[in-house]
C-alpha cells in the first residue's frame, strides 16, 4: 500500500513515517533526506539545491518531480511505499496522481508553537536520516545516532530565519493541498501534538486497519 505523510515542517512526518516503514516493511522515501544526502556527498543535485534548502525555500517542481519519478521506478516499491515530504505543491500532487493510483494521505497536525519547539530542539543523523529531540526523544548516548552510530547535527534549515521561511512556504504552496485531498476523501488527519509513542499508537491502528481492509488492497 502507498502512503503520503503530509504536514507542516516539524510536525513529525519523518519520525512517524520511519516507524511506519519499519513496522509495515515498506520503503521510506523522504525527499528531504535525498536532498540532504546529495548535499553531503557534493553531487550535482546537491550543489543545485544547497542554497535553496538552507534558505528554507522549496526546490523547483520539475527537479523534485523527476527525482521522485525515478525513485518510484525502482523495484523495491513493488508492494508500496511511505512517502515523506512529497507532494508539497499542486503540480507535484498531479504528477504523483499520474504515477501512482490509490495512495492514502496521512495529514499530521500540531499548533505552530509546538512546531517551533520541536525544530529548535531537533538533532538529526545525516547518515540514516533519523531525527531526535534533545528533550522529547534524546538518543541513548548523547550526540550519537542509536541506529547507525553517526554523530548527530543541527540541520542548517533549523536556523530561525529558515524555519520562518519553511513555515511560510508551507502556508503558501503546500497547505492548498489539504483541500485538494480532502475533496477526494483520501486524507486522514491525525493530531500529532501528544508524545511520540501516543501519536504512533494511534497512527499504527489507522494504518493497520487500512492494510487489513480488502477494499484498500491496491
Ligand atoms: P524535509 O526534510 O521534508 O523538511 P520538512 O518538511 O520541513 O520537515 P522536517 O523534516 O523539518 O520535519 P518532520 O515533519 O519530518 O518532523 P520530524 O519527524 O523531524 O525537507 C527539507 C527541505 O527540502 C525543504 O524545506 C525543501 O527545501 C526541500 N524539499 C523536500 N521535499 C520537497 C518537495 N517535495 N518539494 C520541494 N522541496 C522539497 O520531527 C521534528 C522534531 O520533533 C524532531 O526533533 C523529533 O524528534 C520531534 N518529534 C517528532 N514527533 C514528536 C512528538 N510526537 N512529540 C515530541 N517531539 C516529537
């Protein structure tokens, strides 16, 4: 089955979609992680998007759509996927519709002050893409990723100005997708304000029910 994890910066899309990917054994595909890996490795894609991402702006649609199209053509997606951070514009949603039928959109919602608190306390593993929070989700060994042992970093786009830009890009370009998907009846909104285990328990029940529903098997 195919799921899109949707929501403002910092709502917990990465945290929840990685848990879902591990639980339901479907590949986790994060456009943000793909861009950050390209920047870390200094590839032509990374060089093209570095300043855009650091400023908190959106990467142009043509580049992002092509990247996701190529990723979704790989053989590991045959049983479905957990897509994190894509689509985030109407043209991207239209492109995904053309490429993949019958996906569900999980819309995570939290109030803005919680978003700011989550992003300013985030530490990230740039190797495996896992997020931590200094207060709410610290790693077992301070500063080190539990999963792969890499030193954790602060993301460049978690600086105050970039957070402001990301929230404004979300409101202008991404929030219109809420209507786009609600009209279609395939968006499920979940409050992500509680602690991560509580949010995950609710989300896991929603995903499990969809997975077990024979009408949803596509
Ligand atoms: P991307 O990496 O997708 O960033 P984002 O959408 O801004 O989302 P974040 O990664 O900041 O947050 P999240 O919702 O995943 O939250 P997380 O789980 O980390 O994109 C980065 C950039 O790449 C974009 O700005 C853009 O430039 C570009 N880009 C990417 N996709 C694009 C696209 N489709 N089109 C164009 N450009 C694109 O959690 C946040 C923090 O909260 C963590 O510290 C976590 O530990 C903590 N936390 C999570 N859940 C909880 C909880 N329930 N309780 C307490 N703490 C929690």
